[in-house]
C-alpha cells in the first residue's frame, strides 16, 4: 500500500515538473518565476479571504527577508501590476497608502489551478 502511494506521489511530482518546464501560460510563468512571486501571491490571496487590506509596508514586514527585500518585493508588485495580475488602490482613511490585491482574472486562474492540483492529488492517493 505504501509503495503504491509513494509511486503515485512520484508520478504527480514528475507531472508537475513537466508542466513547469513546458508551460507557456503567462500566469503560470509569473507564479512560478520565483519563491517571492509565489509568496506575494499566496499572501495577497490569504488576506483577500480574510478581507484584510495589504499595503507595501505590511507586505515587506510579512515576507521572509531570505526570500526578498523591499526592492525585489516592489519589483514583483510592479511586474504583477503591469501584467494585470495585481491591482492597486488608495486606502479610504489614508490617501498615501496603496493597497494591493489580486485581480479577479488572476484570482480565478489560481483557484482553478489549485482545484486541479487537489483533484490530481486525490486521484494519486
């Protein structure tokens, strides 16, 4: 039983590694570009679920410094904004603060991808 489960997990890893190498999907390429891209995306997604606004300073405080510093966090945010994956708005109570969220398109893309991944894991298990 354990050998069969291990084999299924190995096949899933091989499939996912194949997707990473061959994907031409721009959303997927952005998401997998770096650990920082994933971390920012995950953080924005989680905070959106909790209905908590995220500004640049909060993001810099929360991201592990080994993954990225202020300038690289800013670069990922700008890249995501330019590609339409993130949105930026002003805070109601402080016009100096810029709040970041996932765009509806990118959020839907990620949810669909996570659902597909979960289905593959359940099928492999």
